[in-house]
């Protein structure tokens, strides 16, 4: 009986994890074109209440993606960035 409860709770956590990955608050998307390329910015509040900003800059065959997360309680934010060529 215990193993059925564990299997059911694992299935529930997988479904809840997929639902929690979606933006919880209002989201906005901005597209800005310039001579340096096209910048796409998406802003939303995630399931933890953090402000998330995703940026994608397309310049010819180079694509740079960055993700910035700001915690409203502490005011601390971090950014992760990566660049790829040929997308």
C-alpha cells in the first residue's frame, strides 16, 4: 500500500512541476530592432514571486540569450547568459 502512495505522490509532483513552470503573473514581450540586431525581451513573475527578464539578441548569425531573476524580498538578482553561432 505504501508503494502506491509513493507512486501517486510522485505523479502528482510531476504534474504540479509542469504547472508551476508557467508564468504566474502578467507577462509582457517587447521587440526592438536596431542596426545592431533584433532584441526580444520577455518579463514575467514566476511561481516563486520573482521577476524574470529573458532577453534574446539576434545579430546576423549570432544569438545571445540572457535570463535575469530578481528576488523581491532580498532585492538580489542574478544573470545567466550564453551566446551561440549559427542558429
